[in-house]
């Protein structure tokens, strides 16, 4: 059992968060909420069952379900305390009727909004939460190429795709940059691209407090360089007027606004205003002496104290 008191944030992490949050009450709300567990949320798998049917079925087991967003009835919050492991061991989960997914993790696909006629690339796909969500949104039509480079992660992705019945997905196992170069050489272009890139995971402290122990600034700088490599290779695969969503589960501007600014300045991408069903804050326009394009304010920062979720960042861009 995780005890949050066992994990203390490093001084530099505290300073960085405090400089991102200017208001003292806001800071206190942040430091308080990251010491609590996040709410249990699931996504109804509409490839197999309707939200109404699933809700009735789960309520029949004594679960208390709320659907916080009128326009997204597939998003459920479990309001009562379940037995340890009950969420993952239920027959409904095993049958693929729902996917256990944190609400902030559902936002990239809501922003990307892939349709049933489109060719979609999910470049860093495992474990498949967003791939399966995209397949459901596309009603198993169109095509998703879902890539990951690690064989263990590919096995998890495959198991999840099978469980939910996602049949419009082609899995590839490749280094993200190498795959992009191959696809580019074949002249393949995508309507939509999801870059949910490997990141420092600062946003997941509520579910994984150990992040506070492993956190270090060198890792953030190294990941920022890797992310730019992935971004640079993926951009050329986007069709004219195609859309790309860049997302992370971190609050570090080096992995967020700095990289979106790189897309704007180097590739002439346009950052689009994005409406999401949670409270979001604008991207920051300056960090550690670096000034960013005014377009960066169209990025979405999701803070845990605003929505009782994990922290998240995303930007939707058009070529």
C-alpha cells in the first residue's frame, strides 16, 4: 500500500511547480491534492456495449456510477470504494466492456477526434488506452497504425486490442523515428497523428508517488531532446491540413510548451484552440528566459487541483 508521506518532493521540483503556479492558494491546493489518490475512472467500450447498458450492469453489482460529461457518456467515474483489484478483475473488464483509464488520459483522443474514414498514426501506443479509444471513436473503420518499440509493451498492446475487439489497428514494432523514416520513404501520409510521447510522468504523482523519488532535471532535459527527435520525424507524415495532437503526462515546460514552440517555429505548424470537457489553463509563454510564440497560449494544461484528475498537457496542431 502506498503511503504518500514516504515520498517527499525534491526542492528543485517544489521550486519549479511554485513558479508555474503564481497564486499561493493555487499552490496549496496542488500540494494538497497530489497527496491523495486519484478517482477511479473507466471508459465504456462502445465497440461492445452502450454506456446505458454498461451503467445498468455495473450498478446491478452495487457500483455507484456518475457520467460527468454530457457529451461523452462513455466516461464513467466510480463514486464508491471498490475492493482492491475489483476494477481489473470484474467479468465486465475481462470481457472488454470497459477500459480502466484516467480521465486526463482520455483527452488526447477527444482532441484528435479521429473519424471512421481516416488514416491515423499512434506512434507511442502501448499499453493501448488511447489506441482502443480511437478505435471505438472510429467504430472500427478507417485504419490506425499503432507502434511501440519494446516487445513486452507490444504484447500488452496486443492483449488490450484483442480484449476490446479493436479490429482496425495494424501493430508495428519499431523505434518511433525509424518507423517514421520508413513510412516517409513509402510516401504514406496520415490524416491524424497522436504523439503521446514518453515523458517524465510528473503528472502521475497521485497514482505513482514514486515519481517524486525518481524525478530529476537531467531526465527532463534528456526526454525533451528525445521528444524533439520524435516530433521532427513525425511531422513529415502529416497530410496537408492534417492534425496532430502532442500530449504528455508531465508539467515540465521543457517537455511541453518548448516542444510545441519547436513545432511552430521549425515546421510552421498552427496551434489550434481546443475545447475539452475539463477545466484547462493556457500554455505558458515564457520559461527560464525562453520566450515562446503567442500561439502557445492555445495549448491546454490540465492541473489536478482544477479537475480532481492527474495532471496533463496537450496541444492540437494543424499542418
